[in-house]
């Protein structure tokens, strides 16, 4: 294998705690407790090592990152390390004083999630009363602070009918960017797949609406669109390739090639409490397991797309086939591709299984 | 980018009166590991070429275009007139890319 390139972005999952209970939450189904979380000083060390390693961008995420009492100190540590910081928040804990302190600490960008366009839908999906109004206020606080605002709308079977209103909310709340992200199925989302998977017709309408909105609001709102794998013929280049551009650190210090990597049973990950970030990135078995193309089985091996999609998502391959090294079933060339169509055919459950601490 | 109002009839300042600024959430950041500078923006980043970098380094939200031209003329020991057009084009390009603000 050629020399290992340095990473570009770090996802810091500061905590798994969150006042919301989204049934598609990307946190692992086994959530970390507050007492096991990394300290302020440990995060500051992670940021310094990440910057030295080559990371430019830092996503401060969770759970809800502002559930940490030291979120301001953590943000300041990010700036001090020279990282561009992005706060990924549900917004319900934000107030004017905290916003001002975050700006002062050097925060660069805020990404605010919305669960649905109407209050009742948002409360049902997020599992928190009064959340929507708090989010609207959070958006206003971000706007007033002068920081750029991205709205993140996770879309699925039970809110796609509100996509036009979600786009209106992005405009009303003054976001410069809107991410329309179809649910990705691992962890909690996989447990709720029957309730979340959209129909092909829903997907096609959504794709058309996004295209129309893009041209209607050009110059005012940028829309990023993440399509769902289950209706695809080619997999996504998950994380831009395993151990290639991206790394995540979990609330208790595990260094992961992807925030969902812990769903791969049997895989052991380095921890920053007993390893440097550099050793984790370059030397650990976990990061080297699926780096590059040498590990690939057929049909990926020798495929012309191997260095474009890197064989797709390892977590999805594991979740659906039980083998993390298999070709992502999202690929039409995968022998397991039929599993996706079968899942779509079976979907239609109305009830959610909300995320919770076990 | 903000234009200072020029009272009608008065001569515009030599070298341009436009004050370029970084857009919200945009900043120039050193990429030490790769020995280069990057323009960081919300959810994206881009690599300025050498000329763009020279201009971007002088953007501080207070210097106008004329001041930037003058500083570059001094740094490269070149006549300001030769540099002015390049800087103007570079600024337009950076605005189109969303790095700088109109
Ligand atoms: S997805 Fe929902 S529950 Fe999970 S961290 Fe985000 S807001 Fe909280
Ligand atoms: S076979 Fe593998 S490399 Fe080729 S397109 Fe499918 S997932 Fe990508």
C-alpha cells in the first residue's frame, strides 16, 4: 500500500446525551454514559493531535454537543488547535448567552437539525415536546450572531410529504444551506427501517422537488442532497474511503473510521486514552482493515469503480450480509443486492422504536 | 464586499474603493501538514492558487482594493497599474466562489 494520507476532518462525538430521541439517530444502540465521557483536557489533546495530523475541519457533534457543560471551552480548544469548527446541534439547549460565548470562543459554523416541518410531526419524530419552537429560536440566535447557518433535515417515509415546507423553513429561518439527507440505515435507523424506508415514488418526488428548489432559490439557498442507498444501483463512497479522509472519536475516546463503525461486531478500535491519534490513524488494525483496495473481494476487486466508491459502506455490508468485507449490497453487482429491494417491499410500519439508554 | 459611497463629482480613490471581506464562516487557514493554505467555508474548502493566496492574505475587512494593490506592488516591486487589473479579476473570481463577500 502507498503512504497513508493524512485525514481532513474529525467528527468529535462529545456525548451521547440528547434531549431528543430520534428513531434514526446515528449513535450506536449502546449509548455511552456521562461518567465515561472524555474530559475537556482530553478533547483539547485530541484536537491538537488531529490538527498536527492534518485535519482542517472539526464537527462538534453528539448526541447533543451543547449538553456538555464545557462546550464553550471545547470550542475554544478547537480554535486554539487551528481547526475550523462546525457545531452540529438540535438547537433546543441554545440561548443567547451561550451563543455569544460560542462565537467568542471561535465557532465557525452551525448546523441545526429539524425533524419535520410541522410541530406535531417534529414532536412525534424527535420525541421532545416544544422542540420546534426552540429550534426556530436557535436559528434566530445563530442568524443574529452573524455565523452561517445550515439546516439539516433528515428525511424518510414519515416526513417526506412535508419536504416543500421543510425548504420553506430553511428560507424563513435564514439558513444559507439546507441538507436534505435521506436516512442511512445502521444503528437506530436499521432498527426502525420498516418505519423509515421511503417508497420509490416518494424518493422520485423528493429528488424532483430538490432540483426545482435548487434552481428557484439559486444564490439564496444551497441545497445538498443525500440520496438513500436502498434505491441505488451504485454505493456511496462512504466517508470518502475507509481511513482515507475522515475519523471520528466517540464520547469515551474510541477512534473510529466512521461514526457507525462500532456496529461492526468483533472489530476492536483504538482509544485515545491509550493511543495517540496518529498511531490510531496509521497503525491500528481497525483503520488498516479496509484501507485502499487490497482487502477487496470480487466483484469489487479489479472493478473500475474501486477507487471511486471504495466498495461502499463497510457498516452497511456488515449489517446486511454479516460480512464487513463484502461488497456493499447497495451495489447492483453485489450478490446481495436483492436484499435492498426486499426491505423496501416489506417497509410500511408506522411505529418508531425511540432511541434510549439501555 | 461593501462599496464606500463616493460623493458624486468627487474623484474615486486611485486603485479602487471596494473593501473585500470574507463571507460568514469563511476563513483562510494554514494547512501545516500539507504545507499550504486553504480557504475554509461551511461544509467545503478550496485551495487558492499562489496569486489568489497573496490577495487573500491581505483581506482583513478594513483594507480596500487600492490598499491591497499598493501592498502587492510594493511586495513584488511592480508598478501598481500592472497589478490592479489582476487583483480586480481575482477579487471578482473569489466573490463568485463565495470566499469573499460583495
Ligand atoms: S439524531 Fe436526534 S436523538 Fe440523535 S443526537 Fe441528533 S437530535 Fe439527538
Ligand atoms: S463492485 Fe465494488 S467497486 Fe465496483 S461499483 Fe460495486 S461496490 Fe463499487
